[in-house]
C-alpha cells in the first residue's frame, strides 16, 4: 500500500507533457491488437509504397503493409520489451541493492565493487557482448539488456535502502524487537520498491531506445515483428523513393523518448520525491534559495 | 600531484585486470564447444580425432588458469588470437580499423564541443528569454533522438534532397561530414545543458555579486568569472561524452557503411565470433578505463581547488 501511494503521488507531480506522451505510449501498447486498422503483417504488394489515403492514413511500406498499424503494433512490442527488461533488471538490482544497504560492511563493499565494474562498461557494449556470446534471439535480447541495466538499479536501491535504514522508525522497530527478516521484508523492501519504481519509469526511455538500437542493428527484434528501430532500418534502402517510411518510425520513437526524458529531468530536478542524502538536499535547497533571491532582485 | 596520478593509475590497472578476467570468463562460459565449432569449420565431417587435434592446438585441454595466463600474455603483446569464422588475425584486424573509428570520434568530439558551447552560450546570454527556451527545446530534442534516426535524416536532407554531400560509404573527405555530425549531435545536446546549468549555478555565487557591484558587464562576468568555474565540470562531461561517442560509433559505422572497430565488433556479435567479440570488448574497456584516468587528471589540472587538495 505504501509503495502504491508513493507511486500515485509521484505521477500526480509529473510534468503534463511527460504524462501525456508516456500515457499514450502505454495505452497504444496495451490496446494495440484492438485498435490497429489492419493486420500489421499483412502484405499487399499492390499497395507497396503508396502514400497516405483515407483507407491508409499513413500510407504503406515497400511490402504494402499498413504503416499506421505497424507503428501502433510496434508500441506494443516496445512496451512489452521494456517491461520485461525493467522487471528482470530491477528484480536483480533491488535484491542486491537492499541487501547491500541492509547489511552494510563487507557485504556492501563486495557487492558495490561488482556494481562498479558493471557500470564502468557502457550498457550497449555489455548487451552486444552478451548477444555475441549467446546468439541473436528475443529472450537473449531481454537477458542482455537486463544484464546491462541491473547495476544502476542496484546502486539506486542501495542508496534508497541506506536512507530508509537511517530513519528513526527503523531504530524504533529494532528496539521493539522486530526480527531482521520482518524489518527487511515488511519495512525496508516495500519502501525501497516504491522509490525505485519512479526511477524505473524514468529509465524506461533509455531501455526503449536500446531495444530500438539493437533492432536497428539487426540483433534485437527480428522481422516481421514490427518495432520502430527495425522498421527504420527496413525502410532505409528506400530512403530516396519513400522517406516517409524512415521518418515516421523515427519520429514516433523520438516522441516516446522525449516523454521519458522530460520525466527523467523532473526526477533529477527533485520535482518528484527523490531519495537523496540530507547533505545533497541541503545543497540543492541552498542553490534554489540563492536563485530565488537573484530573480527577485 | 604525482602521488594522485600514481594512485589513479594503480586503480586503473586493477580495474583492467578485473575486466580481462571478465572478458575471459565470458568466452569460456559461452554455450557450445569451441573445439567442435572450429573442427567443423575446417572439415564439415570432423571426427573425434579432429576435435582433439584442435583442442591440442589452441590449448583448450589445459586448466583454466593456465589458459587465462596464456591468453593474457598474448593480449599484452597485441596477439588477440585468430577469428573462429574467418581465420584472420584479430589483432591485425583491430589495428587496421582503429584509425577509422578514432577519426570518427575525434571529428564528432569537435562537433560536440563547438555546438555545445554555441548553444550553451546563447542560452546563458539570453537566460530565461526566448533564445534560451528555443535552445533548451533543441537540446531536449537532440538528447532524445536516436543517432541512427539523426543520421538517416541528415542523409536525406543533405544528400538525397540537396545533393550537397555523399551518402553512404567513402568517396573523398566530404564523406566524413555527415558521420561526424551524426555522432556529435547527441553529445552536443547533453553538453549544452551542462554549459547552461553550469552558468546558472555559477551566476548565483557570491563572486558574481561582487563582480556585478563593481559594475562589470553581464557578458564580461559570464566569460571572465563564470566560465573558468564551469571548465572542470564541462571537461568531465566531455570525457563521458567521448565514451558515449565510441559506443555511438558502433551504431553510426554500419549506418554509413564504414569499416571501423564498431563494424568489426558487430560482425563478431552477429556471427558469434567469440575471439573478435572478446578482443573488441577488451579494447573498448581499456579505452574507457584510460579515458576515465585522463579525465580525472584533466579535471585536477584545470581546477585549482582540486589541485591543492590532491597535491
């Protein structure tokens, strides 16, 4: 309940533009099979390269597939992929992060050094290497991206967990004789989960972009499954004759990422409840305060 | 200062060692027997004896620790093994492609540097007015647009539509322009925000108030007082972004059909050529670790406060 409340509060405080874009992305993804006007994979070579018409609002691609339907279906591919990646990455990350934050000491040291190495290598390089070892497939792509993303999740969860553990009510619980298991599962874990969920949504844009990039390189979503990056690379040879098929998926993807980036900026600017250390919060307050006096004068 | 550099170098070597272990384990833990793979590559109807011969040849039947030592020794000498698929020397392939990626990233860095300062300065000079908001919008859009889409749009605009620049592949020095722009676009957007936010923070400091009370002009305060204070933060971010550009090269190279490191890495990934993947991974990680050390030393040199603290 606590985590749900924190999440709802955070959504209400978000910038409208982000809520609108991300909301549209999620709704399109959820209801894609019911709202696509045509079968996204149905080919009609008579329609190939056709421009926009009343029947096909955004025209058709080089195989005569309805572009609008494919764009909407791609939102679902992307949404499912992002959710799976974030679920896997955060499952690993939260467990490792809360254990490090709860235990502290050498457990913390060892786990965080592992996270350091993981974070030193850029996520695209990690996921490409994992795909290179295990081969190209949908589940390998999810696994590769999850392996690339868990370290950042672990770091955030640890920061949140340390913060929660330092709160007075934790002290009180220990004094009251609550068992370590009870403290961990009933109090620490849910509190961490709520805060990390906010980060997870802000991170979703980067994951969507990574899925599109891998698909663009031919190592992620395989044709004929519609996906924005894959649609773009598919249409690239026909750039001169039909640039619309390149521009439309690119624009849709950019729009989704813009939404998530606005969200990310809001998180970074502390407009969303953010688990910061007291020192950082104080520093930020000082900056904001000096700022306010400057604009007033 | 020397102590600081020595300490950073020691940490870097330690991290590189860990990374080399990681690279090695990644390939060892790969599913499938490598010896069978190679034996079947040589003769499709490989017998048990053929496989044993391959194992003997590559030292695959030795204990893991010995294999690691053997591999590391070779890697330090630039001998990164032989491609499982093509049979060519991986080290030589890496060296021949290095210059393409290096030129690509260097050009991209120049583009990012110039564009970010330009956009950041415009934002700072007209703070909280129309030019600032326009630049902020451009930066947000730039930071959100995938590089392959930027590249495709640039090719469409400059090559297909206006016939100003060559499209894909290499045909003279003009071919560099579009890949450079594509690669530098996203870092430019991110760095322009660093400049803009840096000015915002610096302009709220007491020394700016002093400068203002002395009657100095806004432009002078921005460039003479605030700018040196942003330099360390900016250099730090620039270092990170150069790292981002090396990763970006992996996407930009196939888009423009260039044969660089990224292209080699992708080919290795696509055909599951473990030796190539491993070698490229090692080169990338080495680069990132060295880049981090260089950036750290660079910041210390540009920031007098840190210089004093660390010497």
